C-alpha cells in the first residue's frame, strides 16, 4: 500500500508533496504537490489505500486513468483541468490544476444561504460546463455543492470530481449516488439515464444554495432524497417556503428540474438554464464582422464562458489592434471617432449578448445619455456615470466618505457587478477620461 508523505519527492524528483492530502473519497486520494523547477502548485490524484488493497487493483487503476483521460477532453473554464498522467512505482497519478479555494458547500456553511443572484451565477457556470460534457456524450452523475470549488477571490465555480462520470450510451451503471442530489433512476442499476439525470442534481444544488438556512433548522444538509419522496411519500417543499426572496420563476424552474419521474423532468441543462432566465432562447448568433479582418472568435468564446476579466483584457487588445495603436498602447480622440463601425458593433453585440444585456458599450451609452451626457466632457455628469456603473465608490466614514475612482484591481469581474460596468475604460487605455464621451456618443452603437 502506497501513501505519499509530506516533503516526499515523486516522479524522479519532479514534484514534492506538500502537507496533508487535500481530500479522500470512495475511490481516490488527492495530494498537493510543488513542481520546484517552475514554482507551480498542482493537485495529483491517485487511487486511495482501500482501492490499492483490492485484488483487481490493476484493472481499477486502468479504469481510473481512462476516466482521467476522458476529463482531459473536457476543455472548459469551469471544469477542472487535467494535465497529464505520471507514475511513481506501481502507482499512477493524475496531475491536475491546483485550485486555492473552498467548495460551494463550505462557502454556504461559512456564510449561509446565497442570494439568488450569486447562486444563479454559479449554476450558470456549472450548467455551461455540463452542456459540454453532455455534448461529448457523457454524464457526470455526481453534481453537488461538495464537488464544486470556488477560485479564491473570484466568483468562479469549477467542477472538480468526475469519479462517477459515464458514457451516455451506458444503460447499466453502478448505483453510486449522493443522497439528496441523486434522482430516483440512480438508485437503480438499470434506469432511464440521460441528460435529465444531471439536471436533477444541478437543480438540487441550486435548491440547497438558496435554502440552506431553512434546511439547517431541520438538521439537514441536502434536499429531501428522491428515495424518500418515492417510497415514503415525503414531499419536497418548494424552495420559496424556506426563502421568500426566491423569485417565482426560479422556484418553478427548480421544481421542474427536480421532478421525481424522469419523463416529467426538464430534459436538458440548456432547457433548465432557459427556465431560470439565464439563456435568451431567441437571440441570434452575433456576426463577427470586421472592416480590417480582425478575428473575434477568442473574445466570443471568453464571453460565452463568462470569463469577464479575460474578455475585458482581450477587448482592449483588439481595439488597439483595429485602431493600429498597439505600439502606442493608448487611443486618441480621433482614433475613437474613426474606429470602424463594423468592429465597434461586433464588440458591443458580443458583450450585450453574452451578458444578457448587462454589459456593453451600448448599455453604457444608454446610461450615460440618461444622465445628460454628450460628446463634450462634463465632470459632474462623468462622475455620476462612474458612480452608476460602479467605476466610482463611496469611501468609508474614516476616510471622509468621499467618492473615489476605483483602481483596476478593485473591480469585481462577475455578473453581480452593476449594469454597464464592463467593458472597462482601463482595458481600452484611452488618452484620458475626456475621450470616453466620444465613444459613448457614437451613433452606430
């Protein structure tokens, strides 16, 4: 039996184990490891001690590695990244990205049930990750708050455990499950498995995020298990009975996603996200037009994945490239006035579409003009605009309570931000505040 110890060197000294294991489950154990040559931290997962003692350990290890290789094919910002497989003696290990953060379960335990806005942000991110998994022909089968981790200092959720992942075509599956998050079909070896199986778990996760305070009063840490609902006639209380701040739309979407019988349940994650109001079903794809041949696919993909910080940086880069001001790294007023309308519209439409109308130049223009803004710079109107979109913030009482412009590092890059916050002026690197009114007064926005 092999157990890696703190400070132990593995893989011919390439990695050094750091401290105690990060965690251990029914199949695997995960270690934190340092790669001295790069200074980077990684998570390395192997089969745990119990699995190593099994007579079929060799077969189980091959199965474990094959599953890891499957995960490696799920290239998505909200799915744990798998880098490679290494060997230390007889033990194979999967090298993965190390995420410094807490699970959604720990997050809720620390601060209580989440606001609807924050909960939907995470469910939307994980939902998009699940859509990719399903497109690749697989089911996850173990979505729950404990298997979702939040990157530290970022509102970005990542799906981290794929131990029960199976091919969609598989009809007979092990009846492994997590109480409260598994649908009734997972209690059976042969059941009607499909994308609706993961929908139930995702809906149950949202149920928990929004109702945890009420559930704690009943000494529960999960929604009513499907088995209890099926055979003990124990009802599933609607989420709003625990949390009156939940909208009726979200309440109903959760209940549809947690329908007991699979035939009556929301069939796909995309449909579930639509029911929650996270997807605009009628929105056409944005045509990536450019007058100068600029490729906007990277910006589109970042926005589609909800990677707002990265998208903001790329927006700045493409604007400078289109204006042929990369060497100078800033725009002049005349550069903004002569910026190609096709490119400006493409950038704006991408931001508007993938933020569901929350971000974009045209959103900023509407807010700016509602305050009386024109092409001419007006300090008072500009400051009011900054306060409205979240670029300015009122200081604490001991600093005099004065409004101040925020540093780039103080900005929150997520969907909880105020309307019109993004794209940020900082990313565009204008020659001065007076240049921005020229952009927000363009007729082609």
